């Protein structure tokens, strides 16, 4: 198996250097580029293949949100994980809408970093438990409150799998149903809960006791 090609975009030099050292210790990952500049990365990614980009949310010149939007237009297959501090809470929804598939606190362990990259690389979503705990206690999103009976047993089952980071393909294999059927259930869940992305869905599920944070 070829190593996953990683890029790091963060304007804090010391943090970036430390992250590079950690990534170099993980055998199935290969850090091929790191920079303090989102604009530099936009130029680089046009001519060099990258699998997963670790992107700081708050950067000068161009924010992680703006960078993610531009990267998705250039390469929709690129997987992006937001590197974040707890002070960035109001930006989470914007990053998800822009196209980020995961959120990782900058204090994460090497093991969590590895896990997050693998999940996102495979098409899933990843959120640090610390972030979920913080979000679940704050009114960051306006969501619908509905009776548990309004979700069907199958929707509840798929909801839990989505919250655990499973992709649509993985859910279809796990439940022995078609990819299209999972997508239909996912769309219905989003409509019933009033959410727009997986981040909002996880917070809704935590608040309504469908999913628990360890």
C-alpha cells in the first residue's frame, strides 16, 4: 500500500515543525509539503498530488475557510482536516460547509492524528472528542427538536454509524443495503433534524442522546 501523501498548512512555524516530526514517525504516512502560506499551497497543489491536507483555520492572508473553498474547486477529491483551537468554535460550521471532513485539536496525540488521517482518507469524518464535548454544551447550531418516534429504527441505526465516522459505502456494507438506500436515509435524517452537515448532525445526536461522547 502506498503511503498517504500529507500536506501541512499552518502559519505557526514551531507547531508545523513539530507536526512534521510526528508525521515522519508514522510508516503509512508521507509528509510531502508544509507551508505557512495558503496561497503558496494553492499553487503547489495544482501540480503535485496530495491525499490529505492538515489546514489551520485561522491564518493571515487567507483563512483556512477560504483556502478550503478554493481547494475544493481545484481538487474535490482532496481530503481536508482542520487544525483547531477551542477558540475557533464559531468557524466549525463554515469549515464543514467549505469542505473539511475532520477537526483535530492541535494538542492531539500521535495516535489520534494517525486515526483521523486514515478515517478522513477513506472518506469518513473525524472530530476530536474534546471538540464534540465543547460543542455539545454550546448553542452553536440552530437545530430542530423532534420526538424520537419521528426517526425510524433504520434511520436511528444509520445515524449512529454516521456519527461514528462511517462512510456511506461502509454503512451499506455493514447493513447489507445499497449505497443509494443509505444516501436516501441520510437525506431524510438531515431533513428531519434540520442539519446541513455531519458536524451539525453529531451535535444534534449528542444533545438528543442518540450518540455519546466518551
